[in-house]
C-alpha cells in the first residue's frame, strides 16, 4: 500500500478531510470520537511497505486500517451473531447445500460459454469471494427463482466467511445487504441500513465502506435486486450498480442476487445504461445459477428434520403433482410441506390435501397449515378442560388477508405491534367477537406459524416468506374482484405494481368460489378507462384483464379489451381464444409457448415481439398495428424495417393487414445487411465486459464470420470512433478493444438505421458532432 492509498482510505473514515494529517512520518487523525496519534515509516526490504507504529506496537498499514480503524474483526463478530440460529431453529430449519451452475465469464457467447456443475454452491461462493480479479471489478450474479434459497445461501456463506476470518484463514468478509426488491433504494442507504440496523455496526460511512470494498476486505452481497436489468425498469437500479462499479475503480468484488428473470432480456436499451454508467472502468461478470432441489436433497432435508420415511412423502407428492412441482423443488415450500407432515398429517390426509385442487395447490397447501393452527393452537378455554377454536379456518384466512392488505397499503413488508392490534380490533368488531376473544387473538397472532418477527425492524411482524404475503394479498384482491367493488379495486390497484403471484392468486380465488369472471373482467376494464395516462393502476388492470381473459370460457363470448397498457412479457405462455385487443400498448413481449386462437389486435402498438419457432403467432391477426421491431430469438436478430417486420409476423403464422400491405417495394431487396447482424452480436459482448479481447470476439462470431468482421467491419468502427484499440498486456499477440462512445448512442443508431450498415455509420459519425 502506498502513501496516497493510505491517505485516501484513512480520510474516508474521518468526519472531515481536515481531521486527517499525515506529514513528516506522523499520522494524526480523529475518527469519530477516537483520536489517533501514530508514527508511519517504510519497512526494510525491497518492497518498502508502509508500517504504522502505535502504542509501542508495529503493524502493516493495511492490517492497521482493517483492525484499528475499520474494526473489521468486530464486524465479523456481528455477522456471526446475526446469521447464527438458535439450536431449536437449526433443528427445525436445517440447511441443505444447494448445487449450482457456474459461468465464470459472461462475455463469452451463449454457444461457447463455459459452464461448470458445482455440487456445493456455498463453497463456490466463498471461493469467488476470496479470490478477487486484479485490474477489474468482479461482479458475481447469484440467480434462481423465488424461494429457492438465495437469501439463505448468502447468510450461510457470510457466516462461514466471518468464522474463517476470525480464524485468519481468509482476509475478506461477505456482508449481506438486503434490498427486498426495492428498485428505487439507493445503495448508500441500503448499505448503512444493513450495517447499523441489522448488524448493529456503526463505525463505517458509505465512503469508508467503498474503500474497504476496493481493498478486497469487504464483499457486499446485495440480496433482492429484482429490478436490475429486467425489461421495463426505469433504469434507476441499473445506474446504481453502474455508479458503484465506477466508484470501485476497477477493483473489488460484488455479489448481486436476483431472480432468473434478470437474464431473460434481449434489448440493448436497458443493458446500455449499466455499461454507460460504468464508463471506462474495467469489470468482469460471472454467474452462479442455483439449481432446484433434487430428490436427494429432498431426502436429506427430511432426514435432518427427523421425518420418518421422507421418500414416501416425495413419492406421494410426485405421483399427484409431478417430480418438477415447486412443492418438491423449492426450498421454502419443502420446509412448509414437512411442517405439515411433522404436525401429524398421515399419508391419507396428505393425499386428500394434494388431490382437491392441483391447479390451486398453494391455497390447499396454506389451508392445511391454517387448519392445524386453528384446530390445535388457537383454542379458548370454555370450562374446565373443554376447549373451543377462537377462529374458524375461514376467519383465519380473512385476518391474514387484512394484515397483508394493510402492509400493501402502507408499502411495507411488516407491521408494528400497535398497528396489528388495531387491525385485530377492527376484525373482531366486524365478526362480533367479545373483548376476551379479541384480546386472545391479539396475543396469538404474534405467534402465528405464517408470521415472524422482522429482525431488521425491532417490534414488528412480517410474513414468514414473501410467498405467503403475496398469497394473502391475492386473496384480498380476489375478494374485491368477486364483489366487483370498482372504487375499492381502483384504490387497491393504484398503490404499486402487483406481483405476478398475487395476480394469479386473485384469479384462482375467483375461480375457487365460482365467481362471475366476465363480470370481474368488465369491472377491471371500467377501472382502466377511469384512469388517465400511465399509472400503476392501468398496468395492474392489464395484468388482471389478460389473466381473466385466459380463464373465461370463450365459447359464448368474444372478449374485447380496449386501451390497456401491458407490462413486458404479457403474451408469453398465454392461452387465449376469441379475444380482441383494441388500441392497446404492449411493452417488449415474447410469444413463446403461447397458444392464440382467433385473437385479434386492432390498432395496437408493440415495442418489440420476440418470435420463438416458425408458427408462434398462428391464430392471431394484426389490423393496422404498429410493431416497432421483431426479434428472431434463436439467432437474436433484431428487425426494424416495417416491411420486414410484416413479413416476419406472417412467417410466424399471423394474419397482417397494415398500411405496408399496398407497397410494391421489393421486400427481398430489404434483407438485413449481414454486417448489421454481426454488429449486434459483437456489441452484445460489451454488455457483460468493458474491454474485449480479439479471441473473445472470434468465439462470439464463429470461425466463418470472424475473419470477414475483422477485415471489413472493425476498420470502419475504428474510423467512425465507435471503437478504440487499447494496449494488450497478456501473453501472445492479439488486439483488445473498448467502446469509444456510449452504448445508448450505439443502440439508438442501430434502431434508426433499420438494417442499413452504411446508415448506421452515418448516424454514429453524426452523433459525435
């Protein structure tokens, strides 16, 4: 460590830069209320390392900063304390090591990317965290679907790393930073909240935290970063990550946990924001994708829970629902499944539970938990030893729905105990419960098996998992749909974007009680018409409307939906029949695995349609629609030219009637320039890496296209100022490139060029003026 780095790091811990004075071999500083007076010198030897002498003891500058100033050993103690579970909890919630797929370098093409089977995801995470990459910021994406163990894995890895740090077996700490999916939360707020509120460690400012990350001492693990690069996000979370990477100045390691939807995008627009925010800093991206639980992991968990014959439970559920069902593969649901078994459910009861409604399995699953809660725990003494349930099962569901709805309305994942008491008072009064019963409900609700204390906020109660909160929020929304309560529904839908699981559960609730789905759809469409502009309410109305349209028997009805604004991916995997969309707007959407029968789109606007397969739009008709672009998913090729877009839609099986139908221009002559196809594949390399080597480009483009690209296209890009060549520092001879203009400019130029290579060059050259 040189003197400049030492001064920079030490200053980050002080209240004011003037509080640090380093001169003439002396260090005088005030860090918080601690006054430091030490001597600084160079050690003997060729490396000339800085040494700090304080109170008669001599330390290396790095060790002195870590232990004396940053108090990292105390932080390790706090991480161990906050992530350790009690013996009882450890027995009830044992940890089963998940497996994963590791992609060390995401800059490689999908075809040539190297993936490794990792039997122990915890050790893989610790290994990547303990071996930083010199000269670049290493970003490791930890991905899985909801409830598959990302948070548990980070907590486990953080505790093990802290224990190894205390044993001097490693020199870094993993610090969990929960974001809870909040895209608008800034990193500095999130980091300080995690350090102070959760870890009870208040020695670090955010600037000091960044300096520790740069030194490789601290590795933040951002958990719940769901909005990172998903289509349709406004870019706030993207720029936040890019700005942090820029602050790290090509050093340090980050772990970012997000759902797999993060990787399911094709457009340059959202990704370009991240690269532009990074600037000229060097960053390397890798991915650790958690696998779902296998049969062996299910058995292992059952053995750790001391459940007799877990294989019989597995076979029973697999026979009813299939081996790939979430009840067998998602950790959070497996735990609850064994909760039901541990509470005494025999094979017959479990069989009846799973067989009632396989399509609405989550309700029957939660209903089993609530039934045992109502029948065995929520009991009131009548006289002597006679006990009676405080609440019926239906009343239990109603109470939990009210709690979920209150959390939704105040935009929180937890409630204070006094707020919870008010909800119980209102609930008890509406059901005519007496004071004694209401008082008991207040006490019992705080120990409900589906609720848990929020460790991040003292004195608050939250749902045990977000799946349960989304479920009961869906139950609450489903009640509004069945009553067609237009005013209440509009208020509910105006709060924020509704999770997909909530939308699904709301519709399942309506189906379960045999409500009039057509009446519910009409109510949703009326709410949509009453809203002006683009609002959360309109987006939520669109999600509900298309899901209801799927479930309505279309044999007697031709459903018309007008003026809706659909979120990204709205048509993916849909089964629609006899439906008409009029003057609707669709954000980028795939039509993969969709079945469209007699579906009409009239005067609609599509930002982008991703076509999967030759006949993915068969059964649909486009009348006077505007489709900005289409993407052939297997090849990843964008098409912007209207005539080619129309031809692509027809090729996918759609009937198209547009203003381009009467044009006599030769469509065959409008084929997308091969050089533009190569450009799109080339620029995608920069979406996962800031600098690109010649060898990586060859892997991306393939043996056939790469020589032509280097001979004919690269010189044009260098001359136009799109690329610049940087010095190659590795072994052998090859070239290395980086972008010399923003990715956003390149994306806009590609879109406006509409497949013309020469027009693209003109646009990028003009953008520099």
